[in-house]
C-alpha cells in the first residue's frame, strides 16, 4: 500500500443473524490497527484509503463432548469470517481484498447464548490481528 498513510474504517456490513456484531467487530478492528501503529485512522475526508469489511458468518462448532454423553457438548469453537477490502479513497479503485477467519473456544455452562456472545470479541480480535498484519506487511 505504497503512499497510503491514513485509513478510514466505516462500520462493517453484517450479513449474519447476530445482532449488533458489526459494531463490535469494527471497533475491535480499529483498535488493532491503532495498536499496530502503521496507519493513522481518520475520517473519510482525510483518508488515503478506505477499509470495507463484510462479516459473513459467525459459526459455532462442537469441539468436545461431555464424557459419557456424545450428544451433549462441553466445548465449542467459535469462528467469525470477515472479508476485508481496501479501496483508494480518491479514485475508489479496489486495491486488494482478503478473507480472514478469527476463532476462539469456549466452554458450555448454564447460559450458552451469553457465553457465545462473550466469545465473539475474542474471535473478532483474532480476525483483526490477521487483517492488520496483512495491511501492514503486505497482501
């Protein structure tokens, strides 16, 4: 991304049925870019490039069964799949895109939806680390 120093990151598109996951993933992505420090995050009016993100899936996959009962789960893997696209802010040309998958694991307790909701930021952070690495080190 030669000549690109300032990035704009609008809110990601949510193609999943998870409510409000786009704000969580976008915020995590911006924080990771700021932590990386390669690019300055700014508004679209001052940006050299614009990062678009599309959240495609948030999936939960069984990782472990309860001992003695193969139908019950004791641990799940959670995956968040995101497509990151980089557009030139001045010309609108697509400069590159990459699909990243963030994942984490969580154990089953009394409230599965709450535990899954608490695991989403960890998977989003894993995806953001990958995307920030691709942006700063090259596609």
